[in-house]
C-alpha cells in the first residue's frame, strides 16, 4: 500500500479516536491533514467534517477519516459535499466493500463505540482496498447523477 494524503477530522466525542487514528496513519507513512479540532472541548462536528470532506472532493486528499460519537453526523455532513461518498463503517469488511463496490472515499467512525484497535482494522481495510469498477462503476455513476 503506497502512502496517501488523508484528511482527518472529528468533534469532541471523536477527538480521542481521531488522535489515535492520526498517529497510526502517520506511523504507516501517510501524510495526514488534521482539520481539527485541536482539543476535546465541546464543538460542532460540521465545522470540521465539511472542510475535511472538501479536501477529498477537491482532490487535495485521497481519502478522509471522520469521527464523531456515532459516526453518523459526520457521514451526513460529508455526503452533502458533491464528489464525496462517505460510509459509516462498523467493521473492516464494511470498509473494504464500500471501497470495492461504492468507491467510497471517506470513512466515518464512532468515537463512542470503537476501540483503537477496531478503528485501525477499519481504516487499514479502507485505505488498502481498491475500487473494482466494472458493474459497480455504472452504479457509482448513477449515484453521482
């Protein structure tokens, strides 16, 4: 797996897991763009999820990792950015299949439900997987319409 530029962001509930994932990605040689926040003080997740998703949509990052309490809020925000296909993955298989079949480019995680090791498995599967194209490309084109 070659090094990638990865945008990462969270809210207060996802801050600890974001910091863990960021350290793991950096130790694997990835260029991580941390959009914030810088602390675990209470904050509004759209302020961070949107700019991170835009980095992916605009091609300034190859993938995105967003974390909030459930992973749902940041997924909703990211999916409102044209060109982003975000998945709230609960395990490595969901992450891998979302890349292979849906060409997902952002993975969202639950800071309240996932331990660091679980998040590592999900993110690693997401980063390593490739879009299969073929019949799936037609479906992704329909999503983009």
